[in-house]
C-alpha cells in the first residue's frame, strides 16, 4: 500500500536550515525533476557528511520512487550512487542519497563542450560497470543521470583507469529501471513516454516494456557521440519527430577516432540484435580505446567491493590446503610404509583389493 500524501499537486517548500525528518538540515535546493526536488543537506548526527535528499512531490510518481529505492537497496558499488536512507517528511516520501560534489556529466559538457576520446571511453566504462552492478535496464541514461565526484584537489578530473585521487562516475536515477529478473513485475506507464527522447533506442520509442540491456547500450552510444562532438546525432522540434529519427535515420559521423566510431556505430544499430550481446563486451572494447586493462570480470559484474573476489580466492586456497594436511595426517602410516618401500628400506606391504560382491 502506498503511503498517503497531502495533495498530489502541492509542492513542499523547503528552505535553508529546515530539517527533514529530524535528520537532515537543508543547505540549498539543487534542482527540480519530474517527480520532485533535490536538496543538498548535511546530517544532524554528523555535520561533516553531506547528502542529497530527493523529495517526492507527486503521488503519481510513487512507482518511480519505489523502483529507485529497491534498486539502490540491492547494490553497493563504486559506480552506483549510494542510498543513505529513506523515509517521509510531512507525509512526503524522500530518498537520502550519496552527495556527488562534482555535479553531472551535463555540467562537465556545458563547461568543456567536448571530451577527449580517452576521457569519453573512460566515462563509458564507468557507466557500464555501474549498469552491470545494478543488474537492471536503466531505460533513462543521459548526461544528467551520470554524476561525478571531485578529485583530491576539489576539481573534476577524468583520468582513464584511475579511481583514487581522480573523479569517479556513478550512475544515478533508477526510477525507470527494469529488472533483468523475468519474475519481477515491471512498473510501466502505458501511453506515456518513459525515457528522454534524445537518448531513447528505437525499440524503446516503440514499446518500453520489453527492452533489454541493448537499449542502455544505444543510449550510451548517443552519449559517447555527444561527448566527442558536442552534440547528439539526432534532433527535432518535437519528441515524436525525434523518436521517428531514432527509428528510421542513420547518424552522420564527423571525423573522430575510428575505433570509437566503430563502437558507437555498433551501439546505435537500429536492431537490438546487431548491438553488443553483453555489456561486458562493450566494456572490453572501450578499455582498448581508453588504454587500460580489462578488470577481473567477476569483481566488476557481481557488484562486490574491489578485492572481495581476491579474498574469496585466497580463502578457497586456504581451505584446500587445510583439507590436504588433514588427509595426509589420516593416511600418514600408509604414506610412511610406501616411502620406505620405494627407498628400499622395507618392502611396502601389499594392499589387498577390496572384495567385489559381483565376483563372489
């Protein structure tokens, strides 16, 4: 049952120094989205810790809020925005999220216009890693939903392969995410556009319900194109004209790195089957372009913290060694006899074969 709210259309006006749910003090309003507002706050219990509190202001968008909360509760990964907590304030639901001081990829593109080929590939790699960890189809990938941390000097710096001392990208806003588990019921808004038309795949333009990971690949292909050219491959005056272009027109490529162009062309294939079969294959090609080594597959795909897979491997080796030592102890007499026989000190005692009932 959904929690009740004051009025579906009434906005909650929060001002600096207001306290949300007795836990978070508002510093400033960061912006407004389709289903509510986002505020930069600090925790009353720890004033040094900043959080971004997203407050739902329309009861009609409750399914998106619930969906995002469930996705974030199920993943903890360095390339997915973390969930601090959730609750209600004056009957308005909210999510307290990890605060990303570096802003969004949109902010970076507004400031710099374009990125280098290696930087764009690195952005793509971090995005793919976040998607793989979340194990969902995001369905609304765009620069505004790719958030960044600041580096050790308080700036946004993109250094391929470096996650310590440099900026890290984290995927955010899973309100339209679709579970890859077929047993999970997908929440849809029949008759409504679900996604952002500039970045929507042809199949998403036609029907949102049955899209798979390839639709996120298409959106990422649009983003890669935009990062190196300064504009998206398709544009139109209306959302429906724009979606028609996604379905029917081929992008025109200006001069760019040939390897990156090949990756983008594959991501922007009109048929989902002509794109990459798996996200890890796209990540592998982007790693080549960025000039970094492909990471350990199990670590990145599982959503575990870096190093967890290595620890598990060493534990398995340790258990195997203990089992070997225990078995050697149990069979020590036979091993000693066999060794003596082999060295000629004493003939080894013959081992009588076990009786076979079938030969009796």
